[in-house]
């Protein structure tokens, strides 16, 4: 993997937000949910689809704070336009475990 500069890192806008709504996304190619994330008053609510059905139910996702890249262009996922990329790491079987702060923080806070 090549090295990047700090200026390259600053180009990736990673923010924290709270999942305010989650819905099943049965039309997705892989098992997924539609997530609606409140990224604070400056950014607002953004939506994404996420393949997080192995470790999370819809009910436990609502209210969870997550990290997301907010400055990628939108991506059409089937009939759904994904506006952000919620971040996660793979577990031993490759299922997504979401990145989340270990304390509540203000929605919209930028990673540094």
C-alpha cells in the first residue's frame, strides 16, 4: 500500500452521525438495510445502504452512532441512491462490524 500525505487524509471527510431510521432493503443483491443518518445541523440527514444484517437488527441500529465518509459522490444501489459510506471492519467471517465512538459525541463531528 502506498503512503499518503496528511493533506490526502484531510480530503476524506469522515463524520459521526446517529442512525435515526433503518429499513429492510429486500431488493438489494446482498442482504442489506437502508440507513438514514443524522449528521448534525450543518450537514443534515443522509442515507445509505449497508450490508450489516449479520450483526445488527433494525431495532438495535436506531440510535447507534456511526462513522461515515460524507464526501463521496452518490452511488446508485439498485433503486436506492446511497449518499454516504458508513464505515466498518470485517469480523473473522467477513461480516461487517460498524465503526462507532465509545462515547456519545456531537453529530457531525469530524474525525481527526
